[in-house]
């Protein structure tokens, strides 16, 4: 029993370190990609090609003064960043990155992932509320209202994938797409894929749906009063969440670790991570291309476009499965 527990703890620590390392690499590459898009160099000062910039950022945040608003609820103020980070990190417990490669592979893995992902909003909401300033409170309220507007559409889009695979196991959903590139769900679930992708942008608070932390009208949003590593945990949680949603898009719609027959020599784990990197690049591309939406238009888009489209996709999938499956 003790040996098993130690092995589980060791795997969890290795996974956490790997994910944090992946976040550092993603942050560096994103800054370089945004720089190239905008005809500038990006990080170049720290290390060759600027590769040590993420380490410099961490060292800087560690030595920054930890300032807490006098009126803030200090306990919740300190807990909120940890909730935001660890809920995002814990989602990797049920995310498989290859056949047999996962911390855990429950039969209801997709439902567990959605449940864990929905808990991350508590860190943002509590952090904004506990800061006891109007800008942070408005940022947290935006995050909560924004979540309600896209979570329903995201759930309905996922149900279409579940109906196609006949299972809520993430591994079985990937296996159901092993019939070739024409069996990938993005093709047969194109409206659902669009809905899920747009909801993923909102879920990760990425442009053009980064309204909870809009500096133009909210100074900084829910994290305005945070500094040092507490701000760093919020930021790191966003990057981990980006990895989470990119992995789920790959697993649910892009065939996971499945590949074309003439590329079968590539290991499944490598195939999976290459697809995840492609999805992350698309997120970066959207960030540098689209401006931020106005908040009322975001809510209207969620309720009047994403939700009806997800409902039509679900109805069409149900009819197809009932008639031909």
C-alpha cells in the first residue's frame, strides 16, 4: 500500500513538473510568435535567443513585494490564486496523451475533466471579490457571467461527440476516430467543433474573449490587486488551462494520437503533442489577429449563436445516430 502511494505521488510530481515546464516553453514561444507577427524580435536579452526569459520572469516575481489591500479578505485573497492554478493542473489527471499513457483513465473521464474545469472559475471569482475593489469585483462578475454564457453550449457540443463514440471515456472517443482522417470528429461534428473551439477561447480567457482582465476599462480586471507569485499563479493557471483545452480539442475532434497510415512510424505520444502544438499555434494566431469583443456582444454571441448552433448540432447528431448507427 505504501509503495503504491509513493509511486502515485512520484508520478503526480513528475507530471506537474512536466506541465509547468511545458508552460514555460509555451510562454517563450508565444512571445516570439507574437513578435514575428508584429515585426519585432520578442525576448532576446536573457540567454541565447531569449530562451532563459521564463526563468528570469519567475525570479523577478519571487522577489517582488507581496502587497495585500488593507480592506481585502486576506485568507480568501491568498487562497484564490492557488485554487485557480491547482484546478487547472489537476485536469491532467484524466487527460491521456497516448494509448495507456495517463495518470488515470476512468470510464467517465470526459465528465471528470468538465467538472474539474468548471471549478477553476472559483479562483477567479473569489480573487476578484476578496480584493474588495470595484475593478476586481467587476472582473470576477464578468468571468462568472461569461462562463454561464458558453458552458451550456460547450456541454451540448460535447454531447454530440459522446453520441458518435457511444462512450464518455476519453480513450474510447479517441479509439472511435481510428478509422482514418475522414473519421475525425471535426469533420462530422463541424458545428460542434466550432462551438467547442469558441467556448475554449472563452474558457481560457483568450483574445477576443479576454473580458475578465480587460485593462482598457477594468485597469486589470480580477487580478488588479495581485503582485508577485500570487499574480504568477493566476497567469500560470491560464497557461495550463490553454494546454488543457488544446489537448481536449485534439482528443475530441482531431483524432488524438491517431495518424495517417504513411505516418504510422511516428510514436502516438509524439503525434498527440504535435497536434496540441498546432492547436496552441492557432490560439496564438487568433490572439494576434482579432481585437477584443465588446462585453454585450460576447454575451449575445454566446446565447444567440453558440447555444442555438450547439442545439442544432446535437439534434442532427441524434437523428444520424438513431438512423444509421
